[in-house]
């Protein structure tokens, strides 16, 4: 059974994370209100207002703010004693949350998903508001672009020495480039023969598409904004690399075995969309598994019963256990590397606990 998504409500990490989430939600709401005012001064278009409404709904609708927590942990753990604490990072956190919104908007549209964070995706919300029209797709792309621009504007507002902000912004841009590389591989993967799929190629995709902006990127941003050395950033990257892959492998598991009420996404969406996940890579390793995958993978009309049969086969053939074991292996490797990061002791403990929460989540 998958462990809870968040640590014990009484834990030090959960108290720290709750404080971060409260600040970030407030900052995000302020940024969205400010942007809405700017948009109103530029255009009275009803459609622009609908774009803003759909974006704001997604941005403020839950979300774990885990990237903001990681930025804050790295910053607080590496800043000088006389420097302000992570409350100064609200704009940095808002920037990375808006970056995620931008990526989710485009990703959901490419995948044709209707649900995100327990509510309608942006293209679904716009479709409901406007009705069937090619304009919905155009506005969805523009909504993602708007979130990206808002993220950059938020980053420029970070009240820290400009040299640090500029250095961190370079890494921020690198994160986006890595995600694009991973996304290209993801959307083109159905063109590749299923029998060529293996665990290594899946993990490489995960490292680019998710690990770069979900784990290693946020930690590096916090470190760079704290004025950390190149050696300290490299140590954080070494810690984050296996953790980022494990985080997405857990997502592969949740896509088939998770509960929609917890994940906020439709169960079996990965199977119906033809996603080349770690579970699929394990399944196609046998002729029987390959036949099962060929019959169902990518079929939008696949019934729940058909998907359940594939999920059952993934359990019976050891695919689920194999991916679970790999998650544990990568999490253990990250824990081993954590000692080299050199955060202050109390933050070091929180960092390890955060790594555990990332890989044992249920949503």
C-alpha cells in the first residue's frame, strides 16, 4: 500500500511545509489579482477574462507546493546566519508554481485530459465557457504562455542581490529547456516500437520531463539564491537526481493503481493515452505482456474492465513490484547522498524527510 501523500500533520516537515504553502498561496493569489488588473487595462475581451479565470482556478486549486517547499528548504539550509529566512522567497516560489501551471496547461491539452487537481483542466474549462471551437485550443496555448510570462515577472521581483537572482534565473531557464526535451520524447514515444521500450529510456525521460523542474531544479534555485558554492549545488544535484526519477516512477504507479479521489486525475489515463511508463516497460518484457500492451495501450475507448485486466497482469507478472523496488532503491541512494549536501542539521533532517514524502506519496 502506498503511504500517505504528506507526512504526519504533527511532524516538523509538515509544519514547515504548511507555513510555506500558506505564504505561497497568498503570494500566488496576489500575483493573479495583479495580472488580472493589468489584463483589464490592456483589453476588455471576454475571452481574455475567461483565460484568466481558468488559469487562476487551476493555480489556486490545491497543489502540494512541493517545489516551493524544496526551494525554501535549500535556501534556509544554506543561507548565512545574518541573511533573511525563506519568507523572502515568496516571489521565487510563486514563479515556480506558475511555471508548473504553464507546463500543466500545455501537457493536459496535449494529452487530452479533462481533470487536474480534482477539477477541470484549463482547456476543458475554456471549452465549457466558449463551446466547441478551434479557438479553445488557441486560447489554451496562450493561457500556458501567459502563466510562463507571469512566472518570469515573479522571478524578477525576488528581493535578493541581483547577481544571485540572475544566476538562479539561468537555472530556471535550464529547467524549462529540460522539460521541453522530455516532453518531446514523451509525445513522440508512441511512434517508437513497444518492444524497444526499456527501464533506462523511461528513467531518462523522467529525469528530463519531471525531475529537472520538480526536484533538482527547485533545490538548486534555493541554493543559488542563498549564495551557495558550486560544490554545494552539485551535491544537491547528486541528491536530487535519483529522487526526481523515483518521484515520477511513483507517478507511474499512481496512474494505474492510485485512487482518483486522491490523485485528482482520472485513473488509467496513462494507459488510454498510450504513455510509455515504467510499468509498461516492465510488462512488454515478455511476449504475453507485449501482446496485452499492444491490444490496449493508447485506446481512448478502453473500458475500466479492460484496463483492470492489464493492471492485474502488471501485478501478477511482477511489474508493480519491480517498479516499487526501483523507487525504494533510488530513494535509498538519495538518502545516502544527502549527508554530502551540508545543510544545517535541522534542515538536513527535513530534507531527508521531504525525500521520503516525495517517493511515498499517494497523490
